[in-house]
C-alpha cells in the first residue's frame, strides 16, 4: 500500500482537488440558476401569482427536454457552446457548463414541487394581510 501511495498519491490528491472544485463550482452556479427557475415555473403557472402561459410553456419545455437527455449526449451536444464560453472542452472549466445545464433543471423541478406543496390558504392569508406577492415568494423560497 505504501508503494501505491508513494507512486500515485500526488495524482490522487490532484484528482480529488479537481473533483471537489468541479462539484463546488457546479453546485453554486446550479443553485443560482435552478432556484430562480423553479420559482419562475411556479409563479408563471396558471395558478401562480403571476400567470403567464406562454412563458411557463417555454420554460417547462426546456426543463423537460434537459431532464430527459442523458448527460453524455448533452455533453456532446453543447461542446461548441462550451468551447465558446469556457475556451476549452476538457478539464474543470470544460465540464462545469455541461454539469450546470444538466443539474439546474433537476433543482428547478425540486424547488417547483416543494413550492407547490405550500398550502394555498397560507398564501391567501399573507395576501389578505397586505403582504406583497414578491415578499411572499421570497418568504417561501
């Protein structure tokens, strides 16, 4: 075991650091995109506070398509975009964009389902107290 660690220890440490960096950066960017997207899906719904059927249909379709694609196919589909945005398609910088595009719709769906579980009576009570819709949205988000 000591031979293995002495020979491959630095490589494993470098790989672990790269993996943790990819995961942390992707998580932060996914949260920044996924939570507002989930809120947008709920609020533009027919029963939402700001109903907008065309906008909801567009984002719903995008989320459904991205969730149904396997990651490896998505990775190859957006290689040109990744090259333009990140300047490379390999390494940490080259994989963050595909990971974010892959993970954000899942987080958006999770946020949407959580917000849809809020009792409409609670929202109605807040509205009757005169609290603005924007504050209610941020309260439950």
